[in-house]
C-alpha cells in the first residue's frame, strides 16, 4: 500500500486540502473564503458588519478577491463606508443573502 507522503509527492493527494476540516456547515476551516464567510455569518447573527481590520487581522490575503468569489457563488455582500469618531473612513461588510441558509429556511 502506498504511503500518504508518497501520494502527496506524486500529486495524487493535495497536502493542504487533505488537512482541511469541514465545519458543521460544510465550509473548509482553512480556506480564506470560508473564514470570511464564517465572520460574515457571525456578524449577521449579531446584527453588525465585519470591519476591514477584522478581516486583515484574520490574515486573509486579497480579501476583495475572496469576497468577489462569495458574491459569484450567490452570497449577497454589501460594503458600507462610514467615518468613525476620529473622522477616519471605515469599511464594513454585511452579509445580506446567504443562499446556503436563507433558501433552506423557506423549505422548513
């Protein structure tokens, strides 16, 4: 029987994807897109937006590309710009449509 390491070396098994663990909602924990989606869902439950510094602190590279991918997948994500108390511009992202959850609620 071929070892896992030899399958990784031969390209039969992607080492990074084999380490990914699925969360209860089927999102890969280690994917940046999955992390953004988790953050958006949590913020939605709390009726708030996800601020850009939160996304950057999570170590998500090219966050605009990941948000674009989610939008292309049917997720409704709005971006709102506003000023904080110090006059600095703040960017917040809001999940307004979740096709994996919203559509299923109507079937219950």
